[in-house]
C-alpha cells in the first residue's frame, strides 16, 4: 500500500468531492485507494457510534435515532463508489478488497446492531413514541419504528451465545456470497465459446460476426470467433444461429456453469449459504430464511408468495407447451425430424414469429440506434411526463471511456441530479442490467441524487452504429425507471430515499416505465432508421403490437422456474436441505417438477449455481419480486392509459404520490394513493396471456 493511498488528504475517497452534488472524482480514484479508505471509513463510523452510546443525555429522537441516521456517511460514500467500480471495471485488486472487506463490514454491522446500550437507547425512543410522549411527523415516526425493528431483526434480543453464533454466521455468509459472485463472473468469461469455421455462424448479422472476430483477436486468438455468454441459461445468440450443433454446444456450456467441477464450481458454496441462512433464520425465531425475508416485504408471508407463484405456474406451463407444439411444427416444415430442445427454442421462435406476424426482429434493429433510443425515447418520455431535461456533461470525469454523464434539470430549471450511462458489455463488468446510486437524496443530509444505469449491450466495431434489440430497448426503459425513482426522491431520511424500498416493491416503478417503449407517441419519436432518417413504418409498428403476447408462455415459465427455485432453497430448515454437492441439481429438478415446470425445452432463467440474484445478491427469497411488482405495474399502466397516457398531469401525480416518496410512507399505501383504489391482478393476466 502506497503512503499516498493511505493518506486521507490525498485519497479522493476520504475527502468531499469538489464536483457538484458530490459526484465522484473518478479521474483521481484508483483501485489502491479502496483498502485504506475502507479502514478509515469503518473507524470513523465506529467512533460516531461510540459517541452516541457515550452520550450522557437521556435518549431522544435527535441524539439517538437521528444521530444513527447521520452516522457512517464516509463509509456509505466508499461503499457506493466501490460497489459500482467493482461491478463495472473490476480487477484482481478490487476483487481482493471485496473478499477482505465483506466480512469486516458484516462484523461492523453486528457490532452496531448487537450493541446492548445502543439498542437500549433506540428502545427508549421507541417506547416514548408508543406511549405518546413525543410527537413526530409520519416519516419520522416511520424512522423510529423501522430502526427499532432493524435492531430486533439483526439479533439485538438474542442472548450472548445466540449473538456469538449470529456474528459467526454473518461473517461467513459475507465471504461465501463474495466467492459466489466472483466465481460466476470468472466462469461466464472463461466459458465463452470459440468457433473456427465462419460457416457455423450462419444467421448472425455481419456486424455480429465482425465483433466476434475482433473479440477473439483481442483475446489472443486471431482467426477465430468468440461468442461471449451472458449470465442467463438461454443465450441471446441462439435466436439467429442456424448451425444446430453450435447452438447445442453453447447451450450445454451455459447450463453447466458452476456445477461441473473445476475452480468455479459453486455447488458447495450454495449448500453452505443455504444452510447458514436457514440456521440464522431459526436463531432469530423464524422457521426458514424465506419467512425471515418476507416478514419485511409487501407480500408479508411465504403463503402469499407460494399462492401467487402457483396460480401463475400452471397457465404459464400450459402456454409454453402450446408454443412448443407450434415450434415442433416449424421444425417439421423446415424438413427436420428432431424433437424440439432448449437450444432450438429461440431459433424456431424467430421463424414462427416471422411467419405468423411477418415480424423479423432484424428488420427492427436499424430503427433502434442507442443514442436515438436514449435521447428521443427514454429522455423524451421523462420530459413529457415529469418536465425533466438533460444536458451532456463531458467535462465530468468517468471511470471508463464508454461511460457518459448528463446533468438533469427539474421542471423549474434547477439541477435535480446527475445521470451516468454505462451501456456496453466488457469482461470486467458483471452480467445483467442494474441501476445504482452514488449519492442518494436526503433533506437531512442536504444531498442530491447521482445515479447510474448499466447494461451489457455488445459494442459494435469502431465506426458502426449501436443497433439494439427490442429486449435491450425494454431494459433501457426499465432501468431508467429505477433511475427516476432515485432522481425524483423527495424525502428527509436517507434510508427511505429513492429505491430504498422493500425488495418486492422496488421493481414496480421500473416496470411501469417500460410502457413508454412502445407507446406510439414515444416509439415514433425515437424509432428512426439510423442511416436514412426514415420513421419506422406504420405496418412494422402494427406487427410489433400484434406480437406483444407471443412467446409469453416461455418468458413466464423460465422466470417462474427461477422464482420457485429461489423459494425452494429458502423455505427449508438446515436439516431439510441437500447434504452433498451431488444432490444440488437433483434438488433443483425436484423443485421444478413439483411446480409443474420441469419442461426441458424451457430451462429456468437461472440454474442454482449461477443464480447471482439469490446467492450473490440481494434477492434471496425475493426473486418472486419481479412478478409481484408486475401486478402493480400492469394495473398502473392501465391507469395511465385511462388518464391521458404520456401526460404531464398523470406524470406529476405518479411523481407526487409514489416516485418521490421512497419508503417514507407504507409502499402499498403509496400505490393506493396513486391508483385511488385497490390493486387488481387482471391486467397482469392479460399482459402475460394468462387470462
């Protein structure tokens, strides 16, 4: 460690950024800065907590609960910056920092929430509130209640032996979850498929073939073609490859990740994580991890989640089998006699889609150039709905040359936030798409939002336009829905800000924002041919609309399979889980069979061993959240359609009742304030072709 990196004055993570809104000084931040920054920031938070504990004055809302809310701002800044850089431009040094600091952060969290004096102070304030001895506004009352609950759920009421065991579990889990994430990233890169014969790439667009050749050359294998994998079971490239043996090879490699031996095998890691989570839940008084997680969700209990998933699984599976029959007919019409397999599904789906709807996604791509989609689609919709405007800020530093920044102006012309866009895939970036906050809005702290959106779109060769798929456009609108949730936040306390809401609620605003992708006034504004400037033909728009519910059996089934797997692993006590690594995949198969989703042509979106959402991220026992939130979103889309659609008054109402509130109110109360009534499930059933 260099002396400079360890010096607080020269470490950009340890001093306030000179840039507006605390925008990170990416041009000065280096991987070497994080280890000393973490050490300093954790020490600072310990000192802040010690000062609260040592305060001789009787506990009050101000000197205890508010003081806790203010504590750890330096550590929060280090954490948020590290999480982004480790997820987008990771390197061995950052991965080592993650492995080292994850258990240290878990231990610090335990120090705070298991501190008996601190819990006594929080409990005293909670008792004052319950007895009516203090009067607080709604958001402040919620802060007291939630803080008290957090201590209890963290084990503050356990005896000494229970707390010792809890600390051990939390520390080990932090290490294991880091190992899982790093294994997934390493193997998705190592498992890339190389092709020697260009003829096997028949069906791919010429620019995709050129990109595959360039990627192989960059990997030290000129003359070959590299097909990178994404962290899902089904691989996007399978929809165009006509060479069936190559499709099978790609799919087989994809499904084998994390379970075929070698340095990245995650089966033992999964077993240990699942057992420790189950043990921790029982230690805290819950039958299993899912019950523990769902106690703080909008769903409330596992029974509600199981009922929802089961009610959707049967019709989704039936739809998928009907779709499979249509694909089998297409195989026969193609002069083939093989039985449909998972690696055939995407390819023949495109054949059927083209025949049935005269709709070829390749015909759509020229109208979906990234910058037009972003500026004239995503940003345009936000301008129409919320009065936001966007100005590029190339003067602000970025952490990678592909990254761009915009200053976001509110409806009154004042600066609202800064938005960071990081859209291209690279080997140092984790899979998927996500939004993150570098700085969250808070009236208490006087902070304003700095948020980022991240995707994994293939970067074209130099000089070529970035032409997106229809799904990638949907993802861009989705992630920007999260960004809006962060940027439009208007709360006092940081822990209620923006997307800091229950896990099964967080996807709701982002799913609502997806509706603008194919809203006519938005689609016509951005869907312009990148070369000719011609608007997208009306006939093609009509075919897009007609194909909306096509392949929904597959899409719903693969998602539900993953959500049910997540619950299967987490609705058991330690002794009811598999005992050896050889039982991991059979356990997975049995869970899908019990749910009626054991249909080989439609594998789970994620298999257990690369299911980063649940074993490496924040969605453990909560992957159901997407479909749970989609019920709210589908009903809200209907509300927009009935109330002016792309209309400023409708957008302002959504902003005032929901987007700005974070978790300052009960989330379901926010939904009812927006809709003006109870939520209905029928719009989702129609959207998913399950009615």
